[in-house]
C-alpha cells in the first residue's frame, strides 16, 4: 500500500488517529460561532475558512452551503456522496503535493472547543452485543439469560436526545428511586451504583418518509458515520424501575459522544463478515437478511476503556486500562439495526443517533461495563495504584478510545470519549 502523506507532519505519524485516510467530520467553535471541521493530525481543517478563501470552489453549491452550516445536518441530508466529495477535496488540499499550505485553514485540536456534531432530534439505544446481553442476563436470570426474542429482533429503546453531551463535559451523579433487596420500600437519593457503557454510535444521514421502510440492501446509504458513545447508567435505579417498560431515568440523565464522526468510506478497509451465528440460531427474517451485509456488514474496530481516579489525577498517574473489546462481537449489524428501526414506517431524520448498546466480547478482559467486570459488585476491580472499584466514584474519569488497524492500511481512530463524574 502506498500511504497518503500530508504537508501537516503530525498526520503522517503512524500512531495518529487522524491521517489523510480518515478525515472525520466534527463541529467546533471559532470566532464565537460553530464551524464544521475535519480532524487531520493534531489539527482541525476549518471548512468555513476553506470556503471563504476559495479553496473548495470545485464542490457543488448545495455542498458548499451545507459546509457553512453550524451543524452537520444539512450535509447529512445530502447523503454519502456529498460527504465523499468533501473528504476527497480536503484530501487533495492537505496532500503533500498540494500547492496550498495555508495555516489560516488550521486550528489546533488541543485548544478547540468541540460541540455536538449535529442537531440530534432522536436517540435510540440498541442491545446488540450478545455477549453483553448474556452476561447481564445471567446475573439476573441464571437459568435463562437470553429472552426468546433476542435472536430474532434487534432490541432497543428510545433515549433522551436532550441529555447528549460532547466528550469532556462533566456528568453529575443522578438522583432517583432505589430499593435495597431487604427494604420494604424505596428511597430517593443519589445513585450509588453508577456505571459506564462502552458503545458505538452511528448517525443517520439521508432519512426516510413516514410510512416508508428502508430495505436492508439500502440501509448503509442512510448512514453518515460512526462515533464512540458512553451511555452512563445508574444500575441501582435501573434495577428498581426497568420492569415492565425498560430503561427510563437510570439512563436518560447523560450520554457522552466523541466529537468526531468517522465515515463509512474511511472504514471500508476494516470491514469483516457479520458475527457468525451459533449452530441452531435462527436465520434472520428476510427483511433483515442480506447476503452482502452478512458478508461484510461487520467492522473490525478495537475499543478500549480507561479510568482515571481523583487519586490518580492528584498523583499525576496515567489512566488505567480496564478492558479492551471489539465491535466485531455485535450480534446485529448496523444495517440490520437501522432497517429494523424503520421497518414499521418510523421516519428517521438526518442527525438522528443510534447506539449499539454495550459492546462486550467473550473474555473477561473484553467486558464493556463495570456491571459485568465486577459481577454486579461481587468482585471489585483493583486498579494499578491499589484502589478498588465496584462502580464509579465521584471524581472518576472514564475514557473510551477506538481505532482500526491491519497490515497494508493506515491506522485510523475515533479520538477520545471522556467524561468525569461530579457529586450528585
């Protein structure tokens, strides 16, 4: 493979998340206003500045207008071909062969204020990792961990879009009702069993009209790109309130997103087959079964969770890695989740966010939340400095990272998804 090289030196570092092969989209504040940008090395390419200086005149008028908007919704509406055209133009502009080496186009990522990348009208969280579903089910139903519908239908619930946060925003410990097993009645107060959930999010690009389904063969045409998601969860509140209708206040107080959206085009080299179903598992129903999706609807995305406690921060210690997983362990593909969501005629809109649910693998070191790692608190996690955690404490910072790498291709990443817990 001949690697693409940029006139921005940091973009050529083999360890960077953001080489020329990636160029993810995000929104940041500049001169007091939201600007759409693309991550390149340690910098942000300001598309607003590129347009002002005439460097993207080759793009069509609708695309140029979309790139001047304060969110990515307009560009998402134009579909994957528009995003592809912008990435292609930006790659030429940033290439080592470019005659344009204008520092006015760049903003250091370290000093940029990142914003939510889209106006997110709706947020749906799925439950697509069979290992997570089995592990959690076993904690509560040892003899019947998976409910009968799991292998037939992508399970999900509607979250609260207004509680979505961009990475580095602080998360206040929620208050709610909890009931101890030996108590006669519940009490109200701050959650004592606060947890993180390692997830992958995916944004809807082009939507569908109310009453119209999206065929699975066309599902990826309606996807704009992927980001990291931390769906914070109050496990004690969840245990009391989730029956009979499922998640509510235990999950709608905060969900953190990484600021950069990595496109499907950038992820093409890292496609893999969908997770092979076990012998005896049902074949997906016809509306969820597409040969191309089964052959290459999975993605080999490595995922990592670290924790930085207040004590570690004070001692200037590095965050401790507590688990590593991979998106390849999803039972349902992104296309299957999106197709099922729209199968009843539900209108999806540009900027809507869907998340995978907690991503866990088959081994203990690949579990995506403390509920699994500590077995509901029965086996505390011991950190390198000797501290122990059953669940998160005030001052703890949770850091997600994700990346793709394989021989013959440049490593690409998602940046970080960070959040620090404040007292309730």
